[in-house]
C-alpha cells in the first residue's frame, strides 16, 4: 500500500487526498472555531515538521484537501487534549500511514466531515458523570484548586484527564483534599519550564512563538516522564525487604 493510500484510509479516500481544494487561509478559517489559537504560521510549522503534506500549485501556493484538514485536526487535538509533543504525534501518524496499531493510547483519527465534535466544555453534572466523580468530589476538586470552571460555570473538556485521575485515586481512598501536593508540585514544575521559554514566548514572530510552544509541550512531557519515573523508583524502594 502506498503512503498516500494508507494516509487516505485513515483521513479520507484516495481521490480526496489527491484533490486539494482549500488555501491555507481557508484551512485556518475551518479550524479556528475548534482551535482558536491556531495560526497560519502554526500550520506552516506543522508542514515543516512533516506532519501534513499539502500539494502545491505551479506558482507554489499550498492547497489542502479535506483529508489534510482531518490530519491537522488530529495533530491539534492530540496537542490540546493529550498534551503530546510533536515527536510522539508524528510516530502516531506514521503508524496510521502504515496501517499499524498506534503506540500508547492516542486519540482516534477524526472524521473528515459529518458527525458531532466533542464539546469543548461540559456542565458540572455531565463533567462529573463523564469523569466518574461524585458531585461532591467534583466540588472538592474545585475547592482544592485541582479543577476550575469558566465564566459560564462549565468545565473544560480538556480537564477530564485530571478529573478521571482524581476519580481513580478516590476509589483507593485518596480524596481531592489530599491531592493538593500534586497541584503544588505541578505549579513549581510549570514555573521552572516557564523560565526557559518565557523570553521566546514574548517574541513578536509567530514562528518563534510556535516553536516555543512546541518546546513547552516537549518539556511538559519530559517533566511528566521524570515525575513518573521518580515515583516508580520510590515505590520500588518501599517494596524492598
């Protein structure tokens, strides 16, 4: 199976992949409702990182098919909802292109068109039910700073991983009030990472900000990896005779 055909099997049919139809500005307009922070520079950067492959007109203009847009949605969703660095997302896309199982548990490829998109935010009762939290546990998570609501009193869907982790820990007797230590640690780690990227994030160049944003995600992933490894090492110590 060719690369184009295998890509098409996950992100659209082959004819769609070979028939570009949107300019980069039109793609931006399509994506912005779901990804308000996306920019033309971001889309160009994803292309330079070999994550999307628009065709070019004879004069050099990019033309994106619906399958290309679906591929961009996959990348942006994986970054926003799963905090995956581009290196990992690229591995997932390469596995999809080859028709192989995805490493880890990434988000499913989005449909090219049709079907309902997941809500960006949820009412408290729906959020609690989706996360597996009791209403009082959700209220406690908010009280102790683990979760927050927007101006409309809704919870961002992107916070569901936090809520689900809190629900799982609660089943083991670790209540939200005990989790402040995690929040404090995360705030300290975020402060350290911020010091490394803040000067670049203040740059006027959109390309510089895009690269800084990706560096931020990479550092966040490495910090999470280190935290997990240190915790596992400490727990191994507890099990030693």
